[in-house]
C-alpha cells in the first residue's frame, strides 16, 4: 500500500478541477479551497496508515535521541526521498498518463511537503494545530512568494512570514483568504511545471525527470522551512493564534 492509496477518486477529480481553476481567471476557486484543505488535513493530521506531522516529528525526535536538529535533518531527507519516489511513479507513463498522474502527483507531493514543514515547525516549538500556524505552514510551501501574498492581503511582515502573521493576529476569515491565495499559487506553478515536464517526457524518462524535479523542490521547501520556523520561545508561542 503506497501514499497514493489514501486518495479517493473524488480527491483526484477535485485536484484536476483545481488545476483547471488555477489557470482560469473566471474560476470560482471552490476546488482550489477543497484541495488545499485536503492537503492540510492529510499532511498535518494524517489518515489511516499515513502518519501526520505530529507523529513523524515525535518519531524523528526519538530516533535522534532528543536532538532536534538531527531530527529535522532526518525529516528533510525522508521528505526528499518520498517526493522523489512519488515523482518517479507518476512520471513513468509520460504524456499518456498525465490526466491521472498530474493530479495524483500534485496531491502526493504537497501532502509530503506539508507534513515535512509541519513536522519541522512542531520540532521548533510551534503549535501546528493552531489555524495561524497552519496558514504559515502553507506559506512556507511557496517560499519567497509568501511575502507577495501577505502584502496583497494588507499584512506588513518583518523578516519572515511567521513574524508577520503573529503580529497581525488575523481572524479566521483572513486566514482562509491566505490559504486560498497560497493554493492558487501552488496549483498554477506546479501545473505549469508538470505540464511542461510531461509534455517533453517519454515513458520511463519521465519518471527519472519527475524524481529529480520533485526531490529538488522538496529539498528547497525544507530548507525554507528551517528559516521560516526558527526555534520558538514560550513568549512567541503565546502570541500565536487567532484572536
């Protein structure tokens, strides 16, 4: 049983619709919202055999004998391996299998990325059940573009997205808007890159290219998470949350 076994046919169909909406200015973005919520739930909370961020963070910390940074290193390496494996499997069929492989790759990759970032945040002392932290985890997935998203939402930030969110103390409606904006950015970027990748690829070679591309992307996301989630103090943890 693999990672993609947790996705229902409805999940794949919704992700496919979300990709279409992200490239259609007239789209209602309903599918984008549903897809992002599904990714957050699976990546952070887990389901069935898929461990969530809480569990993988605790497991990594035990394996590292309580050394937080060693645990984070292991989490990053594990995330890269999973992402590369998913990219290989979904790219094997090349262009022919793209209608099914593309949304499956989208879901699988960002579930792994969300779980990796969430586990790093937890190990650094953040409450990943807090809605504000969950939005910050999503923002970490888009890297430097998180600043643009927050600026457009009228949020002034300091050195990282976390500081901006904490000082703003956003209501739930604002967090939903940010989540949707992040989803739009993710789906547009991953759709464009993957369409180009599959369009040029042939079976088998597409799998190799997919493994390299997805592994490299996950590595960059994990490194960005290390910066965006510095070790949290007790005072910083109390400042987080929706007011």
